């Protein structure tokens, strides 16, 4: 599967997983951010839809649990920190 987007900049998000597909998960994180910062600061939060599934000490553990439970579907792993660090990772980069 491919798309017609060209790679630009340092990071490129696969056409298969677009940011708009994660809008519900991002909204869930933002809605709960204050509580997450207070209770889970620094932890990696696994979110599926409007559900905060769990929190983990490492990104790798959260990602592994997400794949274990949800397979190759959209879910969000985001660290509960004040300053957002933006990284895009993809399993399939087509340039």
C-alpha cells in the first residue's frame, strides 16, 4: 500500500496512520492532562479511543502492550510531561 505524499522534513508519518485517525486519543489525553501530570508525571500513557488503558515506565513497554491488545490498529502512547516532544515513527516509510 502506498500514497502520493512526498517525504519532507526530518520526520514523515506513514499514510497508513494519519494524525487525524488519533484525534479521539489526543482529545482524551488533553482532557485528562492535568490529572495525568499530577498522578502519572513522566509515565507513558496508553490510550485507545476515549479510554486511558494504563501507564508504563517506558515507551517500549507501553507500545508492546498496545500491540498485544490492539494489534495493527490505531492507539496512542504519550508521555505525561509538561513540554511536548514531537516524534513521528512509522513501520512503513515510502519515499
